C-alpha cells in the first residue's frame, strides 16, 4: 500500500482506520490477561518492526480498526498488505518511525470544581500541612464553597478544557470523581456535569460518586454517613436508573479526622449493593487499616496508600484489589513514597493516576509516569502497565481497554520516537512527542508535522 491519507464518506468502507508502518506496537498484554500482578508488571508484550532479509526498508506494524471502533487486526505491513487495500479504510494514519501504545488510563482524578488554591500552595511551601489547612476550613472546604457558587455551565466548560488537556497528553480513559458538592444538590450538579461530558466528549470517563470527600461544615461524620447511606446514594442511583446520570464507582476519603474505617465501610457497602465498584482513598496521611477493610469487602481499588501496613499489603495482594498510587500528590506534599517495591514483590497489581485536583494540579499522565519511575522506584515497564491494563482493572474496564488486542476498543497514542520509553524519559515533552491520539477509533489529536 502506498503512503496516503484518505478520508471519504462515512460508513462506505468496511474499516474505520488503519494505523500503519509503526516502529513498535506496545500491546502491553497479548494473552487476554485482565491485570498484571506484582512481577508480571515487569515484562510487556511489545511488537517490533523488522528488517527482512535482502530488504532495504523495515517491515512496520499496522493496526486495523473496525467500524465499531474496535481493534480488528494487528500485524506486519507485509502480512496485512495481502488482506486489505487502501480503499477499505475511511482513514489511514502513517506511523512510520513512531510507536503505538494503548491510550493512557488516568486512574484517579477530581476534575469538577471552581476557583483555585494557589494561595494554599504557597502556604504549604512555607510549611503548612494539608491537614492544618483542612482543619482551618481551607482545602476541600474552600473548593466546596467556590463549586457551590458555580453554575453547571461554568463547571462543564472548565471540565471540558481539563479533559481536552488530558487527552492531548494521551489519556483516553479518565476516572472522574464528584466530591466538591458534599450536599446532595451540589453532588448531583457535579455528577450531571460528568454525565454530560461522558455523552458529548471523545474521552471515556469512569464516573465516581465521592459525596464522602469531607464532613460537611456544621455537620458530623456520623450524620454525614447516615445521610449518604440512607438518602444520598439512593437519590444518586434513582437518577442513574432514569438515565440522567452515569455512576460506576463509589469513593470515600477514609482518613484520620475525616471518615473512619467503619464509616467508610458503611458507605462503600451501600454503594456495592447498587453494583458500584468500591474505589476509595485510604492510608494517605496516616495508617487506619483502610486497606485491610477495603480488601475484605472486595474493593476494586484503593488509592494513595502511603501509610499502608504490611498486613494491608498482604490483604490487597490476596484480594486482588488494585493499589492506585498517586505520585504527584506524594511529591508535592512531600509524603513518604508508598512501599511500592514491597507491594510489587508481594504480588499487588499497581495502577497510577494523576489525582488532578486543586491541591495537586497536574493534567498530564506522562508527568505522573515520570514521577512514578523516579520517586516511587518503578521501572518503565511497571509504569506503563500501571497506566494501562492495571488502571483499566482498577475501574473494572479491562475487558475492553488497557491493552492493544483484537476485540478491544481502539484507544491508541502514537509517539514520535524510536521507542515508547521516550514518553516517560522526556520529562515535560509529551505534547510534542505525542503526534496522534485515537479514541474509539477516531483520531482526536493529530499534530501537524513541524
Ligand atoms: N485526599 C483527598 N482527596 C484529594 C485531595 C482533594 C483536595 O484537596 O481538594 C486527593 O486525593 O489528594
Ligand atoms: Zn483523590
């Protein structure tokens, strides 16, 4: 097939897209595995272009995407040339010299809020702790106040800008929490904004109800838990049943001075009774035993875990609960790194996320991946597994996402470099390196060649 890019009448061709002649196709897994646990994260399935005997040009790799946006075929150009013609595709992307990786999956974000907390960043640099600020009524409370004042339209417009930036940085699936409403009316407002973004945007969101993000001012943890368990969660689920919301996960900030392990358990269990995945914050600033509880109730994932105990590690290794680690937060709050090496040695599946929120303002998974490698002592292979298949597993999405395998959704990132590791190695250069982002088989970012 000669080099060309064609785009003709929709639905007239048998296939949506051909990405061809790539240097590498990083499948991550190629055997249907739905998660990589512990040492399995060390080796990834990578297809390399080849130089056939007596040939003067490399035989690159191609990915064929069907009409539904799923991967239909993966193989060498020379093999696929006999099976397809240029006319079979709506669109052809020439990936010569580039690497194809799965769309990145950001396992933990708080993307719907108004205002900012740049003043608190200064305070923290001067020595204030996160909890000092929270107890003084700042932190989450300050964002709750500004988010209450914002209209749905304002929240939607800032959310879309944030998601666009995430997409430009390679994230095609993003876990997205509510949690700056706290009261039912404002939590529903935030969830509606997320639902609209999911319906209207090119990204894939995994939406999380996080009404237990802080104890509402003037209330107590006991009253807040009772409200959520007896009233708010029911109301949220009624709205989802009516098709006005989508909610996939339930979250709680289980932390000293916020919600106890027992309180978190009550909320998570109630969410699970509605079919939501338990995926919550624990052991971030102190050890409480949230990991042990989360494992015991079959949580899909637990985030942060800087202060996880050896028993907690054993429990999540045993239960298969994914540890979603958040390097930007640990880095900017100067927290100790979670015991990642020990987790991996003991067979835990590790995912990572940006934790984008007004306390840790980072929209770029490649930056998060760099921090995971350098500050959490993860290898480049472990970092990519944590941002693809394991992040998919943390959101119960590994059947359809997180690897480049036939039948999975064609979410792909093309990196203009001879090997995929450059995406992590070249700190701060991701939007230059990423030439193309493909979501559900549609090209949603196509950088012009300079
Ligand atoms: N720790 C709780 N939630 C967020 C921070 C939210 C905020 O400070 O606004 C986190 O994951 O880091
Ligand atoms: Zn968080």
